C-alpha cells in the first residue's frame, strides 16, 4: 500500500470517530435537557394550587407514664 492510501484511511477513521463523538455529545445533551426539564416540572408547584399549610402531628404521652408538671406544661403549650 502506498502512503496516500494509508493517509486516506487514517483520515476516514479520524472523521468517523469525530462524528461519533459529536453524535454522543448531542444525544447526551438532549437527554440531560429532557431529564432536567422533567425534574423542574415536578419541583415547581403548580400555579393553580394554593400553598399548603404544614400540619404537625400531636404527640400524646403514654397512659402508664407519670408526667412531671414541667413536662405537662410543655405538652399543653402546643
């Protein structure tokens, strides 16, 4: 094989590899954009729904336990 044929093969391989890398980057960017768009849709609250009030559970002591007056005052504050 002469040097022109070898250089032509190297050129074709290089161009093919560059094209494949470019396609992988484009497809990765498309997938990343789609994923981030879906995440943002789930994170942002809908404009139609009103803000929700946080509800904290009321904890009650066990009936068998004896409670000091300080603990009772703390429980009655909430």
